[in-house]
C-alpha cells in the first residue's frame, strides 16, 4: 500500500529488513501533560563519530547527549567491533548538558521579532576534548564550545581577600591608602612598580603566589565563542560545515553566504537568487549542504523541487549551477497543489558524497550525483494523504518542512510523517523494505497489526491523551493527526539507530 | 593570612590578581608578569611562577594571549639563556589551545626563545617539544608544530635532521586540512634551513604533495611556497620544478588558486628570473588578465605595472597592452578601478611615444568612466604621467572629470577629490588652477557636509603653501574672508577654522592686517558657538603675531568674551587668556 517503488532490481540479495526496537526516550510526556511551545524540538544532529547527539528547541536551548555504551569500557570502539561483541549492544545515550543558545530579540530597524527557535545545529571539529557546534535561529549563527572544566579554588593569597582591591583602584579606595609607602598617590604607586625600582637580587621572600586547589569535580561549561550576525535579510534555513575544517555556509530563502569559522565580522555571498524585482520571485532556497568530502561542491534545494549542485571553484558568485537535478512533471497530473508539494524541504548528502537524498511533501527521492536525468529511487511517504491535500492546504500543514536522513552505510533512508509516524526505506538495489514506525515506546505496532481494531483504539487514546483537535481515520484505516507531526530525525552515522523528535520528546530506536 | 610589608602592598595585589575573578584585573597582572618575576627573584620565578603559569591554561583567551606574548620576552627574568628551557612547558601547553591567535602567539614566542637558546638545550628540550607537538593527539598541537621546525632544524644532529624532515613530510599529509595548511604556510621557512641536497629531494616532494592537495585551501597556500622555494633553488632547478607548478596553478580549476597566483605573480617572477618570466609567465599572466572570474582579473590588473617593469617595453606593448585595453572596458567596475589605480605607472615603463599612442586613449576613457572610483584612481596618480608626457594632453579631459567629481552627490567622493586638489594644482600649474578650480575650492567651504567643509579649509591652507602667500593674498584670502558674513553660522565657523589654518602660512603681517580684524569682528557674533570659536582662534594666533598686537587687540577682545553670558564662551576665553599670560611670562 505505502511501499517504496524501487526502480532497479539487482541480482544480489538485498539486505534483510531491519527489526526496529525501542531504545530510549528523553522528555517523555506523562498522561495529561500539555506540551509547552518552547519545549518542542526543532533540530536534531549526531556528531561525526556518533558519540554525541544535540537537539535544539523552540525555546532557543541546545541539549547535548553523550553515548554511554562505548565509553564505559575504555576500549576503543574499533576494538570492540573486532572482538565481535554480542550484537545485543546498541547505542545508548545520556543527558550531558544543556545551554541557552539564542534569546528572543527584536530588530528595531525592521520592527521584526526574531524568534529564539533553533533552526539547525551542526557539529564542528573536536579539539582538545572540547565539543564545538554551530547553532542558528532565523538570523544569527553562534559557535559554541562545550568543555569540562575542573573546579578550582584559590587559597592563600598574599592579602586578606576582604581587604584586597583591584590594582586599578588603589587610589580610589581609601582604606588601603595608608599601606602605600609614598603617601598614596596613584601615579607614584605605579612608578613604584615600574622599571626604575630595583628589587633585591634574590627576590622578596615574603611574597608568594596564590595556591590553586584543583578538585576532582568537573563542570560542563558552554561558552559562545563567536557570533555570526547581520548577514541575512531572510530566515536562515541551513548551516553546513565544509570539509576543509575552516569554512561553513549559511543559507536563507534567497542567499547563501560563506564564512570562515574564525572570522565573524565578514562573510561572502556565494549564491544570490534574489530577482531585481521581488515581484518576479518564483523560487526560494529551502536547504543547502556541503559535500562531505569535496570542499568545492555544494548542493541546495529549491521550492520548485530542484536541486542545484554548484562548484565553488568556478567563480566567486556561483549564480550558475554546475548540475541541476529535477524530475520532469508527469503530464496530465497537474493540479493546484503540484507546485506546493514539489517544494523540497530538506536535502542530505550520503556519507560517501555519491548520492543526495531529498524530501518533498509526499515523497523521498534519492539522486545519483552522476545522473541528472531523474532520481534513482522514489519512495512514497504517505500516499494516503493525497486525497486530503485540500484539507492539508486549508490548515497550512502542506507547508510543513519534513527532514530526511540516510543511514551511515547508505543502504537505508528515513523521514517523518504525521501522527508521529516515521518511515524507513531500503534503498539498496532490490530492497523492498518499507517500514512504518511510530515514535512511541512500541514503534512497530503500526505495521505489525495493520487491521486490528485495537490500533484505531490506540490512536483514539493517543488523541485523547494529547488533546488533538482534528483526529480522524481515513478510508484505509490509517489514523492521521496533523498536529502530531514528526519533522526532525537523524540517523546515527555508524550504526542502525535513529533519533527522532515527537513534539518535546526525543525517541531513540535501534535495529 | 601572611602579613605583607607596606612597601610590598602593590606587588602583593598584583600577584593575587593573577587569580582574580575579574578578567580585566587578571589581564593587568599578566601584562606586568615581568614585575612579578623580579619581585620573586630568578630562582623562585623558575621554580614557582613558571609552573604556576603552566597550570593556568584554562583561562580566557585574552589572558592566554597576553601570557603567550609575555613569556616570549621572559628569558632575562628566569636567569638568562641557560635557563631558557624552563619557559618551554607553559608555551607548549599554549600551543595546543583551540584559539588560533593564542597558538600563533605561543609559536612566535617559542621561536623567539628558541632562536636565543644554546644548541645543547635546543637538542635536549626544544626539539623533543617539536616532536611531541607534531605527534599531538589533537590537530591544534600539530598545527603549531609546523611553525617551529625552522628553529629546531639547524642545530639538530644529522640523524635527528632526517627524522625532522620525515615528520614534516608526515604533517604535509596529515588527515586534517588545518595541519596541511599550516605545513604549507611554513614550508618556505623550513626549506630555508634545509641543506641543498635535501631541499631538492625531500622538500620538493612535500611541495609536490601540497600542490596536488584535494583541498583548494591547501593548494592556494602552496602558491606562496612557490615564491619562497624558488628563491632557495638554483635557477635551473627553479625553472625545472617551480615554473611548471606556477603555470599549472595559473590554470587551476579553482579561481581562488588562480587569484593567489595573480596576487603573487610579481614575487613568482622574481623567483624564476627574467628569462623564464618572458617565455612562460607572460602567457600565464595574459590568461589571468583574461580570466573569466572578475576577482582574478582584479588581482591581475592591480599588478600590471609591476609586471611590465620586469619585461622590456616591446613585450609589454605586444602582449600586455592589448589586455589592458580590454580591461579598461571590463564589465566589472572593480576591475577597471584596480586597473586605474596602477595604469598611470605604466607611462614611465613604456616611454613617451607609446604612452601617447597607446595609453592616452585608455586614460581618457577611464577618466570618463561611470564609476567615480575609477576616475579618482586615475586622478590620484596624475604626477606619474606628467613626468613622461606632460599634462597638456590630458588637461582637456581632466577638467570635466574633476568638476563632475567635485559635485558628486556622495560626499566621500567629493572628499576624495579635495584630497587631490593640491596635487592637481601643482601638476596643472597656477594658470590652469586660477581659471578653473579656484571657484570649486570656495564652493566646498559651503558644502552641506561637515567633513567636506573641514577638508576644504585644509585644502585652502595647502594651496597657500603650494603657491605662496602672495598668490594666496590675491586668489584665496579675499574670497575666504568674504564668506564670514554668510548667514549660516556653521559656514562662518568654517571660515574661522580656515583663518586659523591660514595664519601660520601667511605670516605675521598679513595675519595682523587682514585676518585678525575679521576674527575680532566675529567676536560680536550673536551665536555663542562662533564666539567661543573666536576665542579658540585667537588663542592659536597668539604665537604668530607680535606681542604688542596681542596686548592691543587680542587680549581686550578676550577679556570682553570672558565676561560673556554664555558659559562655554567664558570658558574658552579664559583658557585663551591664560595661554596668553604664559606666552608673556616666557
């Protein structure tokens, strides 16, 4: 019914469909609990090693999780794999820390409120055991460093701390004045410290350095290292790091800017699709990502359903694309919604950089970067909604921006849908894997029991619990609930593990 | 709590504040680290202060940066060069932090210390440090290590030298692009210390690796290495190894690499020598001048004069000039602007005939360019052409260009042209100036924008300097003084300002007879701002005029102003009076 339409069938046997199991949930709602708007998760990202996971929310917070199942043993993961550990192990995470990344702001020049909602998070190169990440809201990108710091206490000062005053304020404070040998003039006290004063050759034995006592306690400290602001007139939808480790891009509706991580006061505009006259505007940038290994290749998607790959080597302003990927419209099927649902909400490069995965409203498409005639595979995500497009348009759901992700081995792809469902498709040749899961503690109940009445019961209970407005069951018995949509999800870079966001809860699954 | 002797109080505060919570106070203390060291004495500095600082590596970047800098000049405070090695551990830690500017400063300080260290110490402590950093777990340490090899290498024994070369070669192939970039940046420095036979083999193979790197950012740093390496190699080796690389780079797929070549071309030419330049680099340069990326053309156009200087005039006329003609009508204004800023310098290179025949039409077309920057750039370098062909051929086109710029609606453009007026006046001569530009100079004094009026006042002074007081008496002073009756007080203020600037140039007599009466008169102005400016101007006139004039004219006027109802007027008047008293006393 909702199966994937593989285009190619291969002689070699496709990998077996995965059996997904619930692993963990963070921020699970209790019965009757109302979801606070600010708690809704708006971004999820694994770091390159998969040892850390970050989520951002509408309240401008970033929450970090760290993997616990590998760290405990002190044996490098590579060795564990070689030892053929029991397969039962799967990535487990624990809460690490959180910090307030963005605050609500007001742009007084344009009379615009700037939401604190985190639109994207990207991990950067780790250094010296500290974690680095970029987070962005609509306008401002920030570079964060998260580091464990040992708690230090200072003791044994030269002076009683209660009496000590700043060396700049000796003159202004009256009490220590009498201590000064030459009568308390500030200039003279500084002269005294100047070069003309001769210290005894052995030094002054009565002076000593403060003693710093380092305790074993550590504190996780998140510090904002740089703020990249004032470069976007429109809302930032993506940030992406370059493989060179020193630059990144930020994309808004009409422009893409290139930054150096170390320079926050200037950026270079590399793509500008803004027409001279805004009335001629027909297409906006919806998402952009750097190639994982080629420093000069960048892909961006548009609201018209096309993906452009540009080569930064060609020119400084990359208005002309190197490659264009779009699917010709099927003749005769055009409707009012065709253009709206063609809009690509997210693109992701596969890990090897050969394939690009794109998500539009109804489908997930996999493109071979060497084949621009059409996608190599198309997966229908929620075809049963097609008759409902009119309703979805009425309640604006048709503009929901679903993200997509690929597994580290590139064999599977995943994306979200409504009713807190998400789907996993096999994209290896010959694979017919098409799994529907629900972001709950029992992810497989949707597919295991396709026609048992208990499912609609469960969906009713869920609806009741979550207070949804417009529940319903369509002709096929599929429950759909437009208010519970699963927009954000991420696949672990090395293992079959998916993290996905259902409102304010982070669910994790493994296979 | 220890009791501190009273005289030691400030130094005790300084030491305690190394650990203050306020970053500004910590920074203060670190900046005075040498004072602390002297107070502790050399031995305790070595045994206590330096280890203390080594622990202090998780402070704010600003503090770490200051510490890295201070430690670079710390040798005298630890007991001289024989103890220099105690400074290495804290700097080694600073070499690994993730903030680039701190690392760079630490490397710089290490190099400074290493350069003074004794050979024995270098082998025993400095070289192991370099090796540790180069093998560092995090890329930050490896990045820093690249900048230390040229200090470590010369004093290493033979076996160690081989090892160091091998390590550097590893760094050139590091997984992290940051490390490879640092290796590329420092390759020239390192190569300069390596013996000739190894240079040709080891260094060249590292260089080859870098020039073929996947990352554009590494390749473009390798371009800089071309020039540095070229200078170290024998001419024939350079032609054989470096030249092909440069030619390749000039056709690199990435415009950023080509941009680097265009920017570095002059140095590259110097490195390969004149003969290969003519045979191989001229075609490469012509390609860059015609590059399809404007940024590359901008960089190339900016070097056109320098490049032509290495060539003989025939080659320049034959190969470069056609490109210059194309560039003068380039679609990018920035390219034209870059060309305009250097093209005048080609006149002495090409000689009189070629300039008149070939360059003049280009000058004229650039003088009519629609963008003011282009025109300004031509005007700013007028003297270079004047020496070769005289100005007459240009003057007809110059005037409209100048007038248009003088009336441009962007004040920054007007400001720029004002800056060039004295230069123009000296090149064009008094006659031309009187006819055409005099009126403009007066007009600027009444500009809407303060910066323009200010610059105009200064311009009047510079003209008086250029053409002398007699000329100024005829052509400037009357017109300027006329404007003191302008109904707008801001314009009257500009005139007062001009007078104060003109007075020293005009000398005592003219100041007393012409300028002073105008100023005295202005003290009756109804606007207080004018009155206190009168006081300021009078103060500035005191040293110029005779003592008797001060007594008879200036002081009475100031006394009157010092009783003005306005507080500011009184303030400046009394200030001026005070300074006149001082002059009298001395």
